[in-house]
């Protein structure tokens, strides 16, 4: 399983999101710090889930990081998260 697929699977399982997009942006950081040459180090996540309702963005980010903590720093070097909050 690729890192991207693992991220998608973990977030689907934990949050049952209404919107989930995981984009591998590693190619944009080739040769930069944190690029280990694997092409699996930099990711962008866009997520919406009812579980984030009435939570701060910081709380939502912490929830995502908690689920992905075993991937942070190896193999993930950078993670950008966009939280879409329902009204």
C-alpha cells in the first residue's frame, strides 16, 4: 500500500468524511529538505467530516495528526491540512 493510500484509508476509517482528498505533492519538493527520494514525503489533505463540527481548526488538525502520527517524520516530512467545516 502506498503512503497516500494508507493516509486515505486511515482517515476514511476514523472520520467517515463527506469530502476527502489526499494529494501527493512530493514532486514539488524534489531536492528540498525532507525529500528522501521516495516521492512519498509531502502531502496535502482536504477533509470535511461531521466530527469536526463545533471544533476549532486546531482541534481538527490535532485529530488528523493523532491518526497519522506513526507516519509523521517517516515517511511523511510535510503535511498540509485544509479543514472544511460544515456550517
